[in-house]
C-alpha cells in the first residue's frame, strides 16, 4: 500500500496544540493574578497528566470494561488485523473485546508499539467480514496517524479548566491577595477556557475521523465496505434505548460512531462529523482510487 500522508491532519494537530498552549498560558496567568494556589494545582494536573500519558491505554480499557484477547480466543479477528497491519506497515496491536450491545470500535495507546484496537462483541454480530475489516482498518489508521495520543495531550487543558471549575474555590482559600477579584471571575474564566479547549479538540477530532476513513479506504481498497459499515452501525445505534448508549458515551471521542449525538448548537462540540458528510467524503476517495 502507498500510504498518503495527511498533511491537513498534521497541520491541524500542530495548530490545535499551539492554540491550546496559548490558552494554557493565558489561563495560568489569570489564575495566578486571582490568587489561585498554582503550585498544588499544577502538581495535581501534571501528576494526572503523567498517569494519563503513560497509562492511557489501560485507563481506556478499564473505563470501557474491555478485555485484551489472545489469538486462540478470536483467531479470525487476529488474522484479519495481521493482514491489515502488513498492508499498512504497522506492528500488530493488542486486540480487545468490549461487552456491549452498542456496536462500536476504538483504538488507544501512545503509539504503534503500544496500541490497542478494541471492538464490541455486538459489532461482530452486526457487520459482515468485509465491513468489520474496514472498521478495523479505520482504527489502525488512527494508530498510523498518531492522533490518539494527540487527543490525550490536547485534553490536558480542558481537564485543568474542569478541575478549576469544580474545585477552584477551595484553591483560593488562604491564598487571596489584597485587591484580588472574587472567585466568580476565576469560575467564569475556567468555563470560557473549557469551552474554547473543547471547541478546538472537537474540531480536530472531527477531522481525524475523516482522515481515518480515508486511511481505511487506502488500506482495504474498498471504501464501499466502510460506507456500509457506518450506515449499519448508525442504524443499529438509532434503535438502541438512550439509557444503554449513555452508559458508553463517556468514550465517544474514541469510537468510530458516537454513541450519542445531536442536531443542534451542540454539534460544535461533536467529536465526529455527520454520517452524511463521511459518506460523501468516502465517495470522493472511491473516485480517486478508481482513477476517474
């Protein structure tokens, strides 16, 4: 396979990280000016960021209830992933199964050598072999694009803002300087920073889904299989009760199709583009692959 590097994704990754870094510096400056105890705050956030970076795969697997499977348990999936990895020039990742009625798949890990690709047991019953292959190729594209770790790093600032939003009042106790503004200002700033961070992260996340869809098409040479899989997964998702989807919605950013979505202003915070836009993009890739 001749892998086409997505320079649009690379540019967006660096631009997002740069803008988030600027937001981070501004946020720390504001917190310092308002008397927030930065030392303890930074120690907590840096410590959690360290854990998140080095154990992101274990945290995601634990939070989703996924279990790494051996080759003798699901030999067909292992052989399918091996073929796709040979085509994509990737080391074989660990493979995990998540017990859930929600048909879905995700990838996690710091990079190709520590990656995990997980699928729910229901997606194995929902998709045909070709469709499942296309979904797995989509997840491997995330690994090859190194965008899973990018989301982990990018979420650092949103996590900091969320922490200040919830606990900032206690951080200001005993550390107020004369003339410092009330905590309500810190609270409002934390909300603004969280909103800006989530908008930047969501914009990057939507593009990375387009990039992974294209990657799947390049690896399998069969964009129609992914189109069919996306439609089938989405249709099955629509038929599930909301309470079932809410149980797994916490990992929406990782899934190939979000468990919960909406058609409103909140789409600005959506981690995935609409199904219609993804299908249209895949049709363009199909035309490119066929050469007409």
